[in-house]
C-alpha cells in the first residue's frame, strides 16, 4: 500500500513538473508579447526617455515573472545580494551562465541594467524590440560593442556581461572571452563578480527546451570578488576564469542554497 501511494505521489508530481514547465515558458512568451507593441512604439521616444522606460519595464516585467515562477512553479530565488549594488554605479557585472534564467534574475533587481547580448537574441521577434528600446548591446561587432558599453557606463549603468559568451556547456565554467576585460580596461570601470548557484541546470545549454524541470528549483546569486579595471587583458581573462572555477567548485562542495523547497521567494 505504501509503495502504491509513493508511486501515485511521484506520478502526480511528475505531471505537475510538466504543467509547471508549460506555465513557466508560456508566461515568459506572453510577457514578451504583451510588451512588444509598447516597445515598438517606444522607438519614437527621445533616446534618454526610451532607455529609462525600456530598462525599468524589463526590470518590473522580470520581477513579476519570478514571482509567477515562485507562486506556481515551485521555484525559489534568493537575489537579495544584488540590492546592495544599486548604489554602486557605474559597474560591470560579470557572472557565470548556467541557465536562460540568469539575465532574468540579475536584471529583475537593477533598474539601470544594460546587457551585452547575442546578436541573434537582439534580432529575435519576442526579445529584440524590448532590448533595442533599453539600448542593450550587440556582441557581434567588437569595436561597436566596446564603444557602446563605455558610453552606457559613462551614463551610470550597470553593464551585465557573461564572460563565457554563452551558457555553460562544460561545468563548472567554460573558457572566458576577453570581452569583459576589454570593456573594463577601455572604460576604466571595476568589475563585480556574481556567483550564480543552482539546484539544477534547468534551461542550460545541454538541457532541451521542452525537457521538464526537476522541481523544486532553487537559485541564489551571491556577490563575489570585485576586480579593478585590468591593465593586461589576457592575464585578467585567465585570472577571472580561474576565479569562477574555484568559486563554483566551492559552491558544488558546500551546502545547497538556504531555505526549504517550498514556494517561497526573496525576489520581492
């Protein structure tokens, strides 16, 4: 009898995991579609107004989305460490990149964040208009990328960049590119490392989009080391990669993110 109840409970939970996957992906698509016409209309605004509205709207939208995941999809997010960064501007935020949710988590706490994005995402029908309104930066033209990143930092932004260039494929971290160091050196702005800890690599590069999550999902972002703008970019890139490898190895050996697996959140 106990075994039957256990199997039935597992079957119900598995069904819920599929429902949560559909709800989570569907809510994000609806959120992007709902903002799309307004983002397109925002293109006629003066650059400063469009930039402000675009970034704040993305922050609010992503924060609402994380609340949705918390309430309906058995997710828990501990992002409170990011709040202390609001008064530290300009600043380059460099983070490991295990999941598609990484930028959602970071930007949900920062009203003046600008992201360096893959060109394919900037051209995406769901994401492109919002990203362009917020003056996010394409990564396919290095000279333009560095120039626009420096301009954003001079305006007091938080620049979000993932040094791996894409989601992690070979954990704990893939090889880092020179982009973060190049921008920091050019703009003379420090870099703040963000360590993203996770209970499952859901929506990672090796995780198919429609493969169900293993719930509950728990994410935490903690502040790592702050680096000064480097004088030697290649040396810095190696140092940054080694730093992330050490930090992620420590995270893997240490305790899981705090809190029970129930639907509670520190994302508010």
